[in-house]
């Protein structure tokens, strides 16, 4: 009989873990919810110890981690970090002590179910330090965010979605996940009377959103039928009401609804949309400008105090240098950040005034933006399946010219 001690604050956590471990025989799970019970229960030997660190909100980590090591030296232990309780200093302390005792660390940013799934994977013998969400995945997911505010992530996300949609052979989802400052609606001059994902919240809360529901909630753009856009809510004060569970459900549904989903995100990991999407994404694009305050200070400080505890290493992220000039050295910046370089997108006349849409026309395919469009097509080709890359990277071909002409006419006549 294998004895497992689960330290978790939720009353039904043991039942949910048991359901995940249905095929595991000879497992005796003991569940405690508070720190007092934890210290008293350590008198009994266990084979496995799974800890939700949030239980110890009022105890320094060196007290309970050291006590666990001293009194359960034989146990295989896993500790799930909790960013809602511990600041970066204490997260670092837990991580270092766990490494010292050869404990598994489960990164921050998982949903409640995701944390239990990570525990279950360890019991089943999967010792990966960065467990992902299980289950069948269909379409791909790309997270796009800026190193600092206004570095151009929305321009990259919108333009890449337009490039992918140009092939006409894939369904593309474009989600405005910038809950604090949604901009896709204004960038694309969308005038739908109810362009908001706010109405989806009840179904996200009850985990009942279907692919059809998501498609119905999206708006179209310029008669491009295979591009589905979920705009952000005007109720910006509700940004923090979106839970990790709601966001995880939205992303799963988007994978089922679209061949490729691109999510434009807030720069900072202070909300569920950014955190969950970056963790779950197949492709992660960090957009920055050649400013020290952008690619080094803002990104570097957020990485040190948050992203590294989410199980993210720089090599997991692809770097896009935006608004480049001839004097920039994007390869050197990418090397400094220890990230692969995905693209160096050139600056265009007008500087910051030329965003994803300029004077009612998208930069992608607009006159005089050929160098920009070429880089966007190359980014799109990174996301397109091999058999679709010819349509995503159109390199000045006939299809691109036809779509460009159509978009210019519809910009004038709606």
C-alpha cells in the first residue's frame, strides 16, 4: 500500500485527485487542509507528500519545508507554488529549499484542477517540472505580448492573423486577451453593436462554452469569413474577475473551434488571461523595441519576479524586435535575452502613429508597407501547418494582391 499525504485547502481535493488516479491501485490518500494538521500528521510515515504551498500563508517556508524534510526523509514530495500568497522572495526560498531536498516544484499559474493534474502525473511516474494541461488538443495556440506597454504586440497579433486568414484554407481565431486595455476593436474599427466577450462569462464560469458559442460571439472583419475575432469587454473593471479556470476553458474551446488561435495579451503577468495563455501556448512571442527599458528592464524584472516561477525559461519564448531600423542588431538582442529570434519587423513612416490600422486600412497589405508585410508573412508561416505555409507566406503573389485590393475597397465602402 502506497501512502500519500495531500496538503490542500479545498475540501474536495482528495476526491478530485482520486478521480484523476482512478487506475492507480493500492493508494491510500490522507488529506489535510491546515498547517496545524500538517505538523501533527508528520508523525506518520508517508511515501508521497503533495503540498499546496498556499496552506502555509502565515508560516515562513524555511519552517515547514525543513520540517517536512526532517520528519519525512523517505517521502517523495512535490510542492505547488502559490503566487497569491508568496512574493518573489519567498517563492525563490521555497524553490531553492525544494531543490536542496530533491523535491519536485510545480510552477505557479496552474488552475486548481491543473495543480491536481500535476500531482496525479507525479504519482503516475511523470516527473516533469512543467506539467501541461492534459487532454486532446486540436488547433494551435499562440500568445503574443509586449515586453513593455506599447511595444506593438497588438500590431503583430492582428497583422499575423490577417496573413493567416489570407490563405482562406484555415479558420483563424483572434482573441483580445488584454483585459485591462483591449484595443483590437478600435484598431480594426469594428462597429458591431455588441462586440464583447463579456456575455460569455456565465458559460466560462460553468465550463459549458462550446465551439459554436465561441464562434457566435466573435465578430468578422472586412468580409473575411475565416477570421473570427473575440473582442475585449468594455467593462475593464472586471478584468480581475476572470479566473484561471475560466481562461483555461476558453483556450480549450478555442483550440476546438479554430485551426490557429492568436491571443493578444497584456504586457504584465497580473491577470489570468496573460498567465494562463502564456503557460498553455504552443508558440510564445515576446514583442519589444530596441529600448533598454523595454527588452531588458521591463522583461528582465518581470521574468525574475514571476515568469521563472511559472516554469518558463527564456528559450521557451521567441523574440520579435519591432519598429527596427537599419542600425539595430536584433540577433544580438535575442542572444542577450537567450531567446530564438522570430522576426525583426521594420519601422514604417509615421512611427508610433502607424499601428495595426492606419487611416482605416490595416498596415498589412497597405501601400508602402511591403517590408513590414514580408516579415509578417514569415511570422505567419511559423504558425501554419506545413501544407498551408504557401498560403500564409504569400510573398507578393496573386492571392495577396487580390485580397489587398478587396480590403482597400471595403475600407471605403464597409
